């Protein structure tokens, strides 16, 4: 007669569960430590293409309320700066644009005191489902017309940046790669819409990035003080789920996607030019 024996789960399964629990604990501990050193936190969610229309409808986004802006990144065609953890960006925004030199990922304790004390420098944690990254940004205002001149090749890239930004770039950029040797990757048109649902204490920002090939990326985000992170995260998560917005779609950063897209576009353009010649 066959015995009904309840088998124990393999020991490796228990070990694997313990390992995952330990990794989750270490990840949470790392985030908590980062929050103690950061200036603000931005919670982000990339909305899958299949859910974009329903999300726009669920959050009652009115395009007439959106702000139009233009974004351009500067890097080499093979993205050497990106690999070195440096982002160079300019934005044209109504009533005045800005430029930024961003380092990521960073360890706040490794930054020099002079940089930390600069009123133009901020440390921010960007958190997306399943991941987070700490970055440091040195930002300054810029005239929209100057960015336009750079894009038209009528002005040098380095002239967009303040001396402290150029110094930070030179300190971290690969040797021999000056600002004026970089390639403009973009620009890309972006609409930014600020939503203030009564259920939430912090507004939600919706950014829709329009690529030249017709593709789009919709990102939802909200900013908060470090000590409010977990409260805002839970409230925002509940709000989005109640509105039928999935939190399990594939995540991607706007910057990385834009860099890879325009680098590929630049490479394809050069190949076409060589064939034509």
C-alpha cells in the first residue's frame, strides 16, 4: 500500500528564501542610510505603452494644462560619459532654461565638502519599482536662446555652463574629453503636467517624451522630503492602484532611453552619410 508521505521542501529552497530575505533587508538598510544623506527623493514610475491611454484617462490629464519643454543631452556617440557616470543636460523651458552636470551613482560620503556646501548642488535619490539610485546634480540657469544657438552650431557647448560646473565636469570626465568635443543627443520634445489629486498631499508630475520615430514614454513621479519617503510611497502606491494603474510594468529611466535612442540615431546617420559618399 502506497504511503501518503508529505515531503519536506528541499533545503536549498529554505536557504534561498533566507538569502532573499537577507538581501531585502540589506537593500532597505542601504536606502535608509542614503535617505539620511540626501536632500530630496523622487519616486518614479514608467507607464507601459499598453497602459498609457488608460492612465491618461484615469488621471484626467488635460494636454492644454501641460508645459512644453525641450531637452538635449551631450555625450559621445558611444556614450562614454554615460559609462563614466556623468550626465550633461540642457533644457529649454518657458521663461528660462537650465543646464546640469549630474553624477550617478554616487556615495554622498565620498563627495568633497565644498561641493556639498554649494547652493547649486543637490543630492537626490531616484526610486523606481525594484531599484533606486543616488545622484548629485550641479544646476544653473541658462538662456533658452543660448541653448538654441548651441544646437545650431553657433555657440560652444562649454559656454552654457558656469565655472563650477565646468570644474566638476573636468574632474570626473574621461581624460581628453572636453565639453566642446561632445555631441548633442536630441533635442526631444517633452510635455510636463502637474496633477494635484485631493487624496494626495504631494502632487504627481506626468512627463510625456515624444521621440522622432513617433514612440513615446510616459513617466509619473512625485518628490518628497527624505523623512516622508515611505509614507508618500505608500499613499502614492495606493492611489495609483485605486485608479487601475499597474506598478509592475518594465521600468526604464528617461535619460538612459533618450541617450541610447539618439546615440543610435546619430550612428545610423553617419553610416548613411558614408554610404552616400
